[in-house]
């Protein structure tokens, strides 16, 4: 993404066109959202495995 922004910088005034900046911002939001979903899923899977192994005494990751 940084390379894309750098390639789009106007050599005259060093400004990134609005369309490029918006596209990069949207991509960053998508990447963060995707990471959050995957991370939450991984934590849930790990928690379920611990409960299967050790029973209901395993504390939820949400309650600490």
C-alpha cells in the first residue's frame, strides 16, 4: 500500500491524489477487520479446545 501511495505522489507538490488515499484507507480498514475476525475465531477455537480438555472450569477469555 505504501508503494502504491508513493507511486501516486505528484512530483510537483508531493500530494497523494484523493482517490488513491481513499482506496488505501478502505484497504486498511478491510485488513484490520479481517484480522479482527480471524483473531477472534482463533481465540474462540483455542478456548473451546481448552474447555474440551479441562472442562467448564476454564475461564472465558472475556472475563479473564
